[in-house]
């Protein structure tokens, strides 16, 4: 983990589009923090600390402003698991620069500072008895559908996050994507509270 006052940053990029969930298609910039506490077998993200940079909140904010050339002032904070490093100084620096802060988390950690939009994408199939879901109130819940996702998975999410207004199922984009998409559509047909989320950025070819 980074030394106090710095953050281990894997990449900062943009301008681009948010590819998933309720804000899919919106202009934004991305802050990807390194390190994750889970090891999801189908993860498509390089969050390893190797090759990451140690940066201060001021440096991160400056870089994001440089990338946000059109002035979207919307930053997606992701990882890895961003809640491992997220704290009040970084939140204050981004807010002070006018950014709306959107975060995607696996839901296993409480947030040390608030965000404007919280996506929880729970992956309990990879907890291996080491983690449990933290008491969070997400803006949206996004479940990535692989072979482990069942009717019971959706029911558990609905019970845990009963106050949430936005519910998404997203087919796992691995070698068995067609099977996962078929299963996702079946689940949505029988559970109409949930909506389809596709990885729009991969479909249109943006970072």
C-alpha cells in the first residue's frame, strides 16, 4: 500500500465514456487505483501494483483536470478495489476541483469518505470465506452474471440493498459470453426490476 499522503494509481485516462450502468454513455475521466482484495477469475482489469505510480491527491487532481479537456467534471474512481485507498483528503481534492465522484466497489469495505454515486458490484463467489459485504447504501447495484449467479443471488441483493433504486445485470464478457448473455436475459425476464447493462466502451471501442 502507498505511504501516507499518497495513493497507488494504476492509470488516469480520458476523456472517455462511462461504459456501464445508469450513467453509460456519459462523458467522464477515469481514476483507476491499484490493488484489490478479491481475485475474480474473469477480471478484465490490470490492477496489480507493478507499474503503478505513487501520487498525491493534488497530483491526481491536476492530472484529471488535464485529461478532462471538455470539462465533464465527472470522475469514475475504480480499481482494483478503490475503497482500499479512498479517503477524505482525496475526496476533498476532487470535490474542490468541481468533480462529481462516481465509484465502483465490490462492496466489501466501508467508504472512508462519501461519493456522489456509488455502484456496488458484489462478487461473493470470490470471497472465499475471507470477506463479507459491508453495510453500504449504493446508488446502483450491478451484478456480473457468470455461472454462479442464480435466483438466490438476486434475492440476496434485493434484501441487502432494499433502498437502492437502480438494478443492473451484466453478462460476464469472457469466452462464454453468449451463454452468460442468454442467462442474463432469462433472469431479467423473470425479475423485471433488473435492467441489462452492457460494457458499452468495449462495444464502441473506447478505453
